[in-house]
């Protein structure tokens, strides 16, 4: 009988625990001031503080922030997150610290507080506001604001701005904000004439947001970046080939945009630039007395790029080389088969005894 009573009590206690879990969400109350909280796939202990203490601390931080006491607000927030680590009020404390540092124009310090907030409370109540705060930090750096280093030095922070923007996209993948910041990164690189980085950034944007309303713009900019990477006929023409492929993709996928920027004319310019590069190689071989190699490259220009100015000049060069070669062959034809060697008279010398060498100065047969 006693065994049945104990079993009944055990079932009743288990049912009470289930009800408690259902009513308390992701937290389970414990004994001796200890609570259990579901974190990273498991139940962990969470210290419980006096009722309302964390809320009172947060209210103090908020009051300091609203009153413009930004330095004191940051100090109070640091104390709060250390004392109430893991409490739900800590998310807002991090956020207020970030806003306070923004108000103090300490942009990198503000970014760090927002980053702690986003890392520890992904999807929290202040998540989107944290992303917006980081965006403000990045835009300030891109606008020329300096990062305060070691509390004294002010240094440029364009690279930090790019890192922050890319971090925002990682925090919120697939969102409109991620789309915005990735395009912003690419545009910034293009505006700074960092065309290789710009092309990569536009490619990344198109890979992540293939159906974006900005896809045509991004593809155009990627093609322009590749085109601008080409430095001339003395350099590698890979950028020209990449630009050609991108412009052709633009014409195929977005014909209206291609017509607006006259892609056909751009492709013809690229074709002419490629022909000029091969022509320059032919000229080099002709100039360095390698006529066979020169002829080969002149013929390549004519075959691969007909109708270009380089093809016209290549025909003229081949005619010139053919004329020179004919002249050389004609000279060889008229030349005697056994050339006559003209020697200078030997110096006068005394004859050897017993040998008749003929007249002085005469050459031997």
C-alpha cells in the first residue's frame, strides 16, 4: 500500500514539473536560488537575483541614456551585463551601451556592443535595432569618420566598415538588409577603383540574390569592373575576356539594360582591344628580327579579328614582310654560287732557300 502511495506521489510530482515547464516557457525553477534555462540545446543553471533588481538596473541605464549621460550609461551597462549575465534584460543593456557609444561618436566601440548583443541574443527583441546600429557604424566609417584606437589615436576604418557590413549580411542572411549591405560593399569598392574586389562583391551579390531587382545593375557593374581592370596591350587580357562574357550575359538576360548602355558598341571596343594586343605581339617579333613569328601573329589578327583596324594594319605588315622576303630571295638568286674571296696582298718577305715563290707580293694559287 505504501509503495502504491509513493508511486502516486512520484507521478503527481512529475505532472507538476511538466505543468511548470509548460507555464514557464524555456526556464525551469530550481532550489537555493538556482534556475535552469534552455541554452544551446541543453538545460543549464542560471543564477536568480532578487526580484526586480535586473529591471531596476536596466531602468537606471535607460534613464542615463535618455538624459544624455552617455559615459555613465556605458559604465552602468558594463556592470549590468557582468552581474546579470544571461538575464533577458542584458540584451537591452548591450543595445543601450551601443547607442550610447554611437552618441559619443565612438563607432567601433558601439559596433562591439551591438555585436555582443547580436551574438548572444540572435532573434531577440532588439535584434533588428542592433543590425541598424551596426549599419550606422559602418556608414560613418565609409563617410570618413575615424576609429578611436587606444583612446587617443584616430585612424581610418574603411576596412572595418566593409567587415561590419559583411557581418550584418551573415547575421541576417537572405533579408532585405543583407541585400542592401552587400550591394553597398560592392558599390564602395567600385567607387574606390578597387575593381577586382568590386567584381567579386557583385558576383557574390548575384549569387545570393539572383532574383533581386538590382540584378541587372549588379551584372552591369561587374562587367564594367572587369573592363576597367584591363591596363593595356602589355598586360594580361583575362579581364577583357571576363568583361566580354559578362556583357554578353547582360545582353542575354537583360536586353533592355544592354540596349540602354549600347553593349554592342562596348563589345566591339573589347574586340578591337584584343586585336591590338595580338598586333603588338606581331610588331614586337618583327622589330626583334623574328619574321616567322611576326607573320604568324599578323595572320592571327586577320583571322580572329577581321574588320578591325589592327587587321588592316596586319595586311600591310604582311605585304611589307613579303616584299622584304622577295628582295632577299632575289639577291640570293643573283649572288654567285661560289663567292670570290678578295684578299689583301701578303707583306713582302724574303724567299726561303731553294723555293721559287715568283714575284714579290704575289698570292699562291
